[in-house]
């Protein structure tokens, strides 16, 4: 029997999806599972996108251009311009979700063995794309005490080696929800220029900024035309994760040409998804007003609720629809599995993503979980109740932390 | 300015798509371009698939399972059983086209530097996936004189090294249209077992077998459960290339688990495409009867027509919808570009894929082109007329070959 490759063995399971079999078993037992593990919103996809699909008038579902339909790319360029990002349709390659943009970008920019610095905790699948490309992820730690703000520039400098070729940020952040300020981005600009690095900016949560904060794109930083790769996706913006339509965007012509050749090899991005995505560009502004209002309400319920549980710390993020909470437990992987295997509260339990997979060293995230507030408000209230009850029952809870916290609180 | 990676520089342009700018310029000048360069059929997608999309009743376009919808995978397993391929839905991972199945399979099976033997000429994008995975393609030559039959087992044996980890076949073949016999597959089985190799079988043209020939799947070979990777796609079967729905199939449980982790990293295959593909499983049999009849008629017009042109050799293939023709010219890349830049015949020209990209050493395919007979019969007649006229005018035509051929013919 032939053996599989080192990469094939090392490819990590998704921390977001690895507990799915336990969730399925819980559902079999009749327990309702509140899915806060995955960024799959329950928000309706814009009607204008669904209608484009329902009114499909094609008789042959053909390949598109490898870079995506020109009409869609032109529409995207107009959309970006509204957000202060000025690119042409010939600087955009439509991809199979943001995932493919990351994979192609890493393979085109980095040699196997090159190092990419990523503020951690970071989106777990960055590890997978890095592994596929042979790239070494070098984490720079952000802390829950600082609300996951960008680490100081000295922390980046300390990690630079001759193999450092890039920095990757997610803004607003998954899993932290942290929104980088203009000043933080300027600090990144400085180090990118000083060491001639690529700056990958995953900005798929651009629309989701709260409390009056606004998003600053890495594409607006001066003098970084040759350095910035923007990774985008329609998945979250229009709540159509299943469309699998993302974008790789750069003003670096050599890099664009290279990624286009990667794109040619897989022929084209999905036609149906592009039809829906192009139509979605006409989504009325009040759709976002409503959705953002809903996410703020959800965030407040979940984060405020979590912070009322003794021993739980959860910064209130200004973006995306995730938060990271620190729990008074021995091990979040064990706790999350226990929630699905051995716990229910009024017929419900909660599924979360253990943060071990969001740190390079799993031990760092041992007491943290990521929660996605993508479900309706009553379910989030129920989830907080579940977690409160669960922490009181879970054998691995640090009872002293619970007690001292409740004394303080 | 940071430099792009070696892979990024080496990633080859698609020989199928690299001449697109010249085709666009020809169209700008008013010349009608007959597209025989790309396997994009004009055949209608089954109504049952299109209707499933038109009757979409979802309000949120969600991710599916990373391996694809279970209902679709169960339907696929039933479809394969009808073709004598016995697999369960837990041996199938739905992918972003056959392309992603190839990429994931190569990364999961092979170390960088491992060698995979591929009969050439082969589908050009295999080079791209191999490059992405760091795999070395070792070609074993099939010849136009033998109609591109499987090379003798001794030719494979001569290429085996300690780094040989796999063999990749396309059956029926792209670009040759060659359909491997049971006896040829048994020869492959022998060498796969002897050297403990993976056998990748790209069988996306399964339905398209002609002249009473039938398809033998690598999945039906005895004793290869741990060795065979089946690559599939709905693109050609249902003429829905743009759906971007393929499949990675193996009975090797360790390999399956590994590729599922690659699949988790990119979250899910496209939801719309899966809805259409699941519905397409109910395509009535007469759809294929009609389509196969049409392809046979097209093949006969194109291949018989090409063989009436002095100096042109084109074996008549029994499968897929491609043929490879040898032309009495100096350089197929130059000729194909010239056809678009400098030629028209009654307002038409022909776009073909030069075979240089289908061989590891481009020089081997210098006089060959791939033609896809994916257009209606009158256009194929017109294409043959165009090529006859073009070969008479093209400065790089070997006039002696033309003349001697016409004496013989």
C-alpha cells in the first residue's frame, strides 16, 4: 500500500469542523445544537442575488474567463471604489472563495521554507494553505488582555529573519473581531517597506464594522502597490458562503500574471456563483444597515452575556461576527467535545470552535474558544445560559476561578 | 519590490487559453473565430439541472459539508454503481471541478520531488498541478503512429526510479481521445502493484465512448483499492463546465481522510453547482444517446476532413471529444497564432491548442495541434476548409510534404 505524503499527514483538521461528528451524534440523541462554531450566518442572501439565479436564461453552463467574467470584475472595481479601494478589473482575479485566493497567493509569492508573520490567534485555515504552499507560519502574539490589538512593531521586528517574505492580516479579524486602526496599519506599512515584504490582507468582513468605527483597507496604504495582496469573498458580505466566490486583488502586475496562470490551470471560478455575485452588487444599502444592526445586537447579547459568567473574559470586538472568550477550564478542546457528548441544558447545547487551532502552539489557546454570533438573538441568549450551566457542571472547570470571580463580580 | 516565487514564475500559461488575446483581436477585426481550442461543448445542459437552479427555494446560500452534500454523494454512488464502479458516499469528496481533485490528490499522495509517470501527450494542466505540488512529471511517450495507445510496459519500467510514486492516466484521453482497453489497464495494474504506486485515473469523459467501445474504469481493477484515485467531473458529462463540480474518489481510507482535511481548509464545494449536479443525476438516458450520436458525427466530419488535407495525419479516436493532428508545419504555436493574427477564409479562422503544452518537452509536439469537436457540424466543415486553405498559405508549411502527400493521396 503506497504511503501518503508528509503534507497529507500533517494537514490539520479544521478546528471549526472537526467536532462535527460529535454534533451529529448529539442531534441523533435529540439535543438541539446551537452552532456558534462556524461563520455560517443565518442572514438571508439578498433577493437580488437569488433572483438572478432563479431567472437564469442560459442553456449551456459554460466556463467563464479564468479571471472571472469581465462584467463582474468591472462591477467589483466599482464596488471597491465606493470603499476607497481603487483597482481596475485587470487587477482582480475571481477565485473559488477567499480560500483559493490565499492558496494561489501563497504559492505565487513564497518559496517553500519562506516565513510569513501572522498575528495570532489567526484563522485556522491559514495553517492549511501555508502547509500546502510549504510556507512556515511565524506567529506574533496578540493578547486577550489588549483586546487582540496589533502587537507592537518591535514584536514584528524581533521575528524578522532572512526567510521572512510576508505578513498576513485579517481585518476585521477572524477569530478575534478586532478592527485595525489606521495607525496600526501605518505601522505595518513601515515594516513591510523596510523589509520588502508582501502584505496579505484578508478583508472579507469589510462591511461589518460597529460602534461608528470604519474600515481601513491595506490597499489604501501609500507606496505598497507592489506589496499588497487583497483577499476578498462574497461569502459573508451577502451571506452566501456556498457561492464560493472570492477574489485575489493586486496592483503588482508580475504577481497578477502569475496568479492568472494558476487560475488558468483550474479553468474558471463557478459560473452560477458569479451570476449571483454580480447581481448582488446591486444589493440596496439598507440591507447592510439592517444586517449591521442585527450583528451589533447579537454581539451585545453574546459578549455582554459571556462577561456575566464568573471567570469568563471576552473583549467586545468592533468588527466581523466572532469573538474569542477565555474560559476557566482545563482544555477547550475537551470542553467543546464534552458540551456535545455529555451535556445539555433544557434540551440544548452549544458548539464552539476551540482556539487551539487558531494558535501555532495549540497550548496557547487551551482556555479559549471562538464563538460566531451568526444566529438569532433568542438562540444567543440560550447559548449564554447553556455555557453558564455547562461551566458549573464541567469536571474540568477551575472552581476556584469561578468562586473568586464571583466574589470580585 | 518583493519577488515572486519560483513556482510563481514557472507556472505555465494554459496552452488552451494563452492565445485568447489574439482571438479577441481577430474578433475585433470582424473575423469569426471557430473555437476548437477548448473543451467547452455547445451541447445544452440537461433541463433537469437548469430547472433545479431556476426553482431554487433557499433563502440563505450556505456552505455544504466539506465533502459535499451527503444526498449528492449518495446519488453519485448510485450513478457510479450503474457504471460498474462500487463506492460508498464516504469514499467520495465533491471538489471544485476535477482540477481541485487532482491538486488535492497530488499534494496528499506525493512528496515534493516525487515522480509521476504520465503517458504523453497529456492534459496540459497536469503540469500545473504537479508544479503546485512540487511533483516531477515523467512522461512516457505514446505516438501518433500507434494512435496514442498505451506505451508498452517496458517503457514504464525503464522510467521507474526510487522517487516514482504514481502513474496518472486520462481515459478516455485528453488530448488524444484514446480509450484504453481492459488489457491495457491490466498492464497498468501489474506495474502499479509491482512498484506500489498510486494510480490516478482521470475519467471525466467516461460517457463519451464511440463505435461500440465501452469504458473500463481503473476502479474496477482487482487489488488496487489502496492505490486508485478516481478523478471525476460533471463538466463534460452534462455540458456544465461552469458548475465547477468534480469529485475525488478513493477506497484508501487514510488518503480519503487526508484529502478531506484539504477540503475542510477550503470549506466547501459550490452549493449552486451541487444543486445542479445532484439534479443532473436524473438526466434521461436518451440525452446521452443523442449527445454521443452528435459527437460521433462531429468526430467523423472533423477527423475524416483533416485526413483529406495533404500532409495531415489524425488518428480517429474512440472517446472524449478531442483529436490530435500532425500538420506539415514548422511550429504549431506559430501556426495557431498566425491563424488568429494573419489569416481568414471566408470571414472565418480556427483557434486550436498547440500541442507543445501537452508534452513535457515542448519540441515533441511542435507539429501537432489539439482540436476539440465541441461545435456544430457546419462549423466543423468550415474549420476543415479553413485549415486546408491556411496550410496552403502559411509561410511555415512544408510545401514538399504537401506535394508528396498529394501525390500519394
